[in-house]
C-alpha cells in the first residue's frame, strides 16, 4: 500500500500564501527556503510513484511544468498525476504533451484516493493543495506531512490548516535546518 505525503511550505505562523490582499505572492517569503531545499525536494518528487493535487495547485502547475526542461520538469511531467476536486463544473485536465500522465478525480474523491493508495506501492506526493490536505487528514488518508517552515511571521494570509478542528498527533521522522535561509524541514508521520 502506498503512502500519501503532503509537501508544504509555511511561515512560522502557519500561513501558506502572501499576506492579506496579496495572497498569490508567497514568493516574497518562501523563495529563499525553496532554493535552499531544492535538492531534497527534487529527490522527493523523483522517487514519487504519483502526484496528487487539488484543482488550484493543478491550475498553477499545468501552466508551468509542461513547458519546462530539466530534472524538475522530468519529475513533474513524467510522473503519473491525479487532480482531486469536488467542483462539478471542473471536468477536464491537460498537461501539455503529457496528457497520458494526468487523471481527474471529480466524484467520490476520497474513495478514489483510497483506491490509489492500494494501487501504488510507493509514495504519492501532495504538493501544496491545502484544501485537499485538510480533507485527507479528516478522512484519515494522509500518512506523512513534510513541511518546510520559513523564518517569517506573516501576520495575515491563508492558514494551511484553517479547517482542521480535531486533534491529530504526529511523530517526527526527520528534521533538517537549511542554514542559508534559516528554513527548517519538519517531516512527520501522522499517528493513527
């Protein structure tokens, strides 16, 4: 059975976007840590059996990765991808010249994700996708949380775990300080 691993970036106060009014701009605070951790992130995606993402993340990634070259592009483009959404108006997904690597999950989503866990033996990586990750936590389907905490307090913006209202214990698997940026990787197993 595969493991679902969320791959997240967050400020110290749990924000994953830019500040209120500029939510689409996380680059201002996240880029130093993303650059610092790029080798570890690349390894994670290169070893992934599949990538699972929400609609918003898909829309951002599909407009970028299919048109890039290099190791990161290969990891993103050639790996099997699944887009999970409850938006019934969203009925089609494309990934440039790699349309054979992407599938839409838009009905009975959590049941289909359970099937994916049985189908894949390795890791299923969930990049960003806060709404999806929260749904996976509620459904008991998230196995691990890999979060890079950046040394920034944003004060406003969207919080990654806003809709989690029950307790979920975690056990540290790994931690690592990225000294150039001061960002910290915290990798947790969800205790079930």
